[in-house]
C-alpha cells in the first residue's frame, strides 16, 4: 500500500490557506499547522484547493460536487482520502491526518460530518 492522497477542499477564503488579514480564524491556523507538521514529521503532503482558484479539482471529484450541489459551500471544508470523502464541515486535526495517512480513512470507511455533531455516517 502506497502513501494515500489526502486532499482538503477549502471553503471560500480571501487568500490561500486563509492566513491573511487582521483576524485569522483559529481553525484555519490549526489546520495549516497540522498540514505542515504532517509534511515535516512524516513526509506526507496534503493537497489543499480553493474553489475560486482550483475549481477544476472540485469538479474532478464527483462526491465533492454532489455534496456542493446538495448543501452549497456550507459543506466545506471537505477532506478526501484517495478520492473518497472522509470528513465534511470541519478541518481535520493532526491526529486525523496521521490516521488518514495510515489507511483509507480514520473511521474505517465511514464519513465524519461535523454538522451531525461529529457522528460518523455509513
């Protein structure tokens, strides 16, 4: 089994990573730190995409597009591992990313949905 592809489809932001302006969202800062830590400590890259700049990446993932059509941008951020959505509505933490890097997903193929209080979906 090779290194999985981890992608985060970010909500609309003023700049890549959302780390600009006078009031930085702590969730964005924590997500950025988790991505950087995963790369530096484990050599694993996480690809992040902005809808307004990399719309093609959103369109290439049918599950992401289905979620956007059904819920609009409020479903973002979405995290996908090897093309399969594993989390929506919140950014993954470092431990989540490590778990995703170790297999097909931290929840054994189930999806985490922040809007349902973090309960997993089958």
